[in-house]
């Protein structure tokens, strides 16, 4: 009799545990965007979150916590419980590069890599009235003074421009901003002659308000086929940066899988594909372990670049 009761009790406990797992999420999920409202990361995160919410059956609340190139939000996340209810939308370089060049309270192994949903079309931008057609024109115009200012938003752009300065003899002086959208504002307002933007420039570039002088990827952008890459201009430099969703390390396997599936489905939705095209984001979707391997490889690549540039 006792044996039957023990077995029955174990069965009931198992059913209760299964029910508890199936119930996740039981409350809203918060996605904290590590950059200001209106930038590419923010726009994509909000669109993806809306679809993820439908998939999860719970609201996905967006908050903005800008600062330090996304590091403020990521630092705060590393102190949150690993229960799936707190996620940060940031850029991959916030995690793969920034801890290597700045003392930060997090590292590569402090997170669960939920999803990447696009690759940034990073570029150098200027006002059309400058008359510059490519970045080489801007550099040639700056050689007399030996330096030029540019609107900056990340440690990555400062590393790229430092390497560019060594090659060209022109010092690129960063004027810090909090987001790619603010970079665009600085350039359009005439506060800096150049800007290094992660993608927020694209609508203004298509409308003619901004000139795009060079893109940072390995290939030209589909939406801007006449703009050369830095490598094409002979500078041998490139940058790949992803829109990244991360959770604290140690996320339960069932919760992690639920999130992987929800974010993968959102990234494949026609509305997100259309948004990527409008923002000229290169298509890139990865989740879970495959994404973690990509992040580790990107981190190692930056380590080699830093060592080579010393």
C-alpha cells in the first residue's frame, strides 16, 4: 500500500512539474534595449518583440537603457535571475569587443545567447553639400588640418577609425553620442563633418539627406550598390556587427528552447524580413549553440585585430 502511495505521489509530483514547465511564461517578459529609442537596434527589437509576444502568449515589454555602447544594459542583465523574464537587445560587439578594450563587469561566458536577427550596415556618412563622394575624398580634404571630427557611438568605430588614421595620417577625433540615431542627428545638424553609423542613416540616405561614403561590411549593400566598402577603397578594414538578444547565463533548457523557437519564428516573419530590407540590414538569423559559436569566433577575431593594431 505504501509503495502504491509513493508511486502515486511521484506521478502527481511529475505532473505538477510538467505543468509548471508548460506554463512558462507566466508573466510579461522584459526586453531592455541597450541603446536609445529610434536607433536600428531599438526599431528591430520592438518589431521582433511584438511577434515574440504573440508566440509566447504574454506581453513583451520594451525598455530603453542607453549608455556605454550598450554596456549599461548588459551589465545590469548579468545581475538578473536566469528565469527567461529578462532579456537584453544589444549589438554583438558590446559583448565580443567592448570587454577587450574597456574594463567591464561582464565577459563572454556570462550570458545565454538567445538570438541574432540581422547584421548592421555600418557606414561612414556625411552631408551631400560636402561634395564628398567616397571616404577617400573626406580624408584628402582633412589632410591639411591633419585631423577631423566624427560622430561616434561605439568603441568599435573608435578602433576602426584609429586603424584608419594610422594608414592615412589623419586623426579621427570621436564626438561621443548614445546611438546611431544620434549620430545621424549630429551630422544632419552640421555638428560634425562625418559620422560612423550602425544603420540608422539608411532612410536619410535613400531620401538624399545624407551621403554614404563607405560601408564597413565585406560586401556592398544591396540597397546602396554604388557605395564601396572600406576594403574596396584599399584600407583593408571591415566590421561585422549583429543585433543580439541575450539572457543571463544558466537559463533552464526548456525556457531557452521556448525563447529560441519564438525568436527564430519572429526573425523569419515577412514583416521582419521587410523591415530588414528597409533598414538595409543584411539577413542573419541564429539561435542557441550555433549563435554562441559565432559569438566566440567574433570575439577571437577582435582579439587578433587588437593585437595586430598595437
